């Protein structure tokens, strides 16, 4: 758990980067700090692990006021991932990932076991990558290693500052999904910085939307889209909030809420989406000119469809007005 109580930060030159922020990130919650460049996201994040000092207020991590904790002790309980992954270029991947456990004096066996676990978690076989150096890996692989390193000593809290921001859109999207999958089983308390509303909607349990260091709205993604607290929020989430809401719902939701009729066997050139696919991806397929029919498949293997864009739109509309 991370608690911010009336936190402010003034940089030299009277720059008020954070202005009276009070929010709580509950245990196991994934919270995204969202907002335009310069709104104070990085500053707020860096105050948690004392890379920046607070000017006013209080921050508590796992119930302990950070100012009463030893900085170095404290950082071991917080995983930190940044955009420029911060890997040490002259150290092997294994040594990079195991930096904190090494500092903590883990035995060789403990470290080897943990390293293998983490590498399998991020989908990079330990025997294949352990002896590699960072420059031998792709950007996406380096970011995965950054995540593995942050998880190494199993910290309850993770701070992530645009960790996937430097990756190209396709790789980024894949890593976001992998990371969500990991989070579903690990249930870390995560504070994650992004300036990208789509990324925030996809990942967050809750979003903190900031402007000029002030919280504009702290809410679930659906609430931000459907009930923006003010003009700024409405403008930031954009005109096409119904389209964005599509990312919040899956094929499973549609099949439970407003199932299309059970259909015949699809043609070889048709698309079939499984229960876990987002309705946004289904709609994109429907809007692709070359696409023939789009079908939905439930976990029992039953096929429904063909589904129409209008069906999806009316489902999402119904969900958002009744939410
Ligand atoms: N070390 C610093 N010294 C002075 N001003 C800073 C410093 N770091 C950030 N700022 C200012 O604080 C504000 C918030 O910056 P930052 O937290 O980096 O925003 P974001 O991460 O949302 O882009 C900006 O106006 C920025 O110029
Ligand atoms: Mg920043």
C-alpha cells in the first residue's frame, strides 16, 4: 500500500511540481499516473523511493512513513523500472537481474533458483540469456530484463516510469499484455507513470489524472471515460470515449451480456476471436476492408456470429450508460 497525504513538491526557482496530492494505492492495486508532459508524474513517483524529497506532506509505504525509514533499506522493498532500463552494460544479464539479491547476501543456489524463476516468468529461457550482455538484446528484451530485475527480491511495491515508452507500438502492446498477465498472478502494488491514455486504460485498476501537479480525477478507467470530473478530464480522455471503452470489455462480456446467435462453421478466411480478446480488437477486425465475417468463440468451443459493428457498439453503449 502507498499513501500520499497532502503531498507537495516545490523545486528551486519556486516551481510547484506537485500540489497537495492525497491518494491511496491499495495493496495489490495497479494505479497509473497519467497526464501531459510536465504535470508532475515522475516527481510524484520519485518521491516514493526518496529520489526526490517532499516539500510538504507525508508518504507511507506498507504503513511506514518513508521519512522514518533508511533510504537504502527501503529501496530494497520497492522495485523500480524506468524507460532507459538502467541495465549495467558490462554485467551479464544474470548479474544485472540479481543485483539486489547479491547485495542482500543471498546464496548462489538461492540466486540461481530465483533467476531461473524470473526468466521463465518473462519468457526468456535463463540458459539462453544468462551469460548475454544487455547490448546483445533487443529493446523489448532489455525492458523485460528491467522488469525481472525490479522483481528480483520480490518487493511488495513496484514503481514504473514509462517503462515501455521507448518501444515500438507492436512490441509495446505485447509487453503490456505480458506484464498484465504477470501482475494477475503476482498482485504487486504498482504505481506506473504514463502519458498515454490507451496504455492507462489497458493496464490500470485506477487512474490518477494530473494537471499542473494537481489531481484532476482519481478513478477507475470506466469512470474517467464515462464521468469525467471536469473539462480537462473530458478533453484529455478525448471525444471517442465510447471507442476507448471498448478496450475495457472482452468477447466474454459480450457473450454474457448480448450474445449474437450461435452460428454455422465459419469460412476459412473469417476471423474468430476467443473470450479473452478485447472488443476493441474485434471492432478493428470488423472495420478492416479485407475482412469477411467475424465470429466469437466461447471457452466450450461454441461459435457465435457473425457479429456486426452495430452489435458491439450498442453493447458498449449500454454498458457505459448503465455503469
Ligand atoms: N530537478 C528539477 N528541478 C527543477 N524543476 C524540475 C525538476 N524536475 C522536474 N522539474 C519540473 O517539475 C515539473 C514536473 O516535472 P515531471 O515530474 O518531470 O513531470 P512529468 O513526469 O509529468 O513529465 C515540470 O515543470 C518540470 O520542469
Ligand atoms: Mg516523466
